[in-house]
C-alpha cells in the first residue's frame, strides 16, 4: 500500500503529535507487565492534569469518543431516569439516541445549529432531572458552550442532578476544568486536540457520580466498575483483568500527554487560540462568512459558509488531490453549504493556517 501523507485539517482525526506516532513503534508490552502498568498509571495522572480534576476514576476507555458517550449513559442512566439533553448539533442529537437506548426518559432542549447552549432554557426544561448533558465543543457547528455556567446552575438548584459533558473536541485544545466547573462525568476522544490516532476515549467520573452509578449496567464491555478494577485497581485490592488493554494506543496517548504537559496547558490553549483567531481573520479577509455565532467560535474548529456558486465537494477534492489538505464538509442540512476546518493539537500552528489560507486563495481564485 502506498503511504499517502495528508495535512488533516478537517473535524478529526487530526495529524498526531510526533511523539504519539513514534510511541506506536515501541515494542509491545503485556497489559499486566509492571512497566506497562507504570505507563498506564502515569497516563491516568496526565489525564487528570488535562481534565483539571483529582478524580480517582480518570482513565482511557478502549474505543473512540462515542464509547465515552455510551459509557457515560450506560453507567449513569437506567429506565426511569430523567436526562435533560441540550441539542445544538449532531453530537447532542447522538446523546439523545444513546440515552434513550439505555432507557432514560429524555427531555431534549433544541437550539439552532451554530448557537451555544442556553443555560436558562436547559434549566427550565425539567425541575429535578437525574442527569443534565451537553456538548462543550460542537464539532458539527463549531460552537463552544459554557459548560462551567451550566454545571454551576444545575448544581446550585439541585444537588442530585449529575452533569455529563462531551469534551471530545475541547480536551487539550481549550480550557476544561472538570472539578472547578462541576462536571460529574466527562468523556473525550484521542484524535482531536489530544493529538493521537482515533481509538481511546479519555474519561473522568467524580466521586459522587461514582457512588451513584448503575450497579449492573446492561453492557459488559463498558461496565465502569469492572473496567475500574483493572485500570485503577479494585477498592482495597489489586488489579484484575477485564479486557486486554490496547497497550500501543495507551503508550501513544501517554507520549502525547507528556508533550502537552511539558509544553504547559496555558501555552497549549494559547497556541490553539492564536491559530484559530488567525484562520478566522484570514477567511474573513478572503471574503468568506463564518457560520458559528460570534463570541462562541471554537479556535480548534472553524465553520465557514461555502460562497454562493462554489461547489463544496469540488473545492474539497482539489484541496485533497492537489494540495494534500483535508478539510471537512458540513453536517446535516449544512452538508454542502458549510466547510469545517480544524486546527487541533499538533496542527494548531500558524504555519498550518497560512498553508490552508494560501491554498483556499488559489482554489477560490
Ligand atoms: N462528540 C463529539 C463532539 C465529536 O466531535 C465526536 C466525533 O467527531 C464524537 C462525539 C464521537 O467520537 P468518535 O467519532 O471518535 O466516536
């Protein structure tokens, strides 16, 4: 198979940090080898740093971001639970689907796509929900929501409700402060700002949520109690095998997180902010119009209207074939009218921005 090298400036996967790619070439270790367990423990420590949490249950789940979503609902809702879900794009919509499959009585709060989550409307949707869920960075629209304000408002009104946040496109790109904000359950994916290939879902659970998890969830693979007995060790006991840990992926995540922590989280966020701002400024200079609501635009994922009379697919094809650059189409009813341009992790750099702007300038002529 020919190796093709692309600049991945779509909604993810993004090009991995070089440290993450090199780590994939290291010799495999057994999943119970003490050296691997040291790497796993350190990975969980590093995940605590990027999540902004002291949660003991902070770990990489085996699978992509959607596994995090699935584990979040499977372990924290059951038939009869009321789950209020903010829907302002595709991934809020997916939460509704997943929560319903695990028996939750879902109260959905719809928003126009491109808008942030409206905290007051979510709060007003139900007086005493068991769980309130929202997406921090909606990859389908490029909008950022204030999860801190949402979680604070939920907890101030009702000490029982758990807050579940999708941080797939936010973790290690923009600030996530799980403890300070009051996120009870958070999940992410490795292929975006975390800068690793797709395949793991960084996950964190607060102590109070852990105490309230569904005791015998209708999924064996995603039973957090059983997974926790391997990853973090059983309460008062040692580690027990659950499923074979994807050791190479965890070594790769360990390396990427090492790089992120070494660079410093404020510096990583500043790098994403600077790249996103320059891209959005440059697209505007090209005469293009941004899609997501001003003031709520993500630096790591920019959405922009396709100009009138231009074929979205044709431009994306030329960018891929002639320039080796991938950008994303829009989603749903915006599939052919919006482009999505990602600057995530290793790609959150000004040189990448100037490349895509120069290519677009030429292609749009
Ligand atoms: N949530 C958000 C916000 C996402 O952007 C994605 C993927 O793009 C997912 C969930 C699902 O993750 P995955 O496709 O890795 O399963």
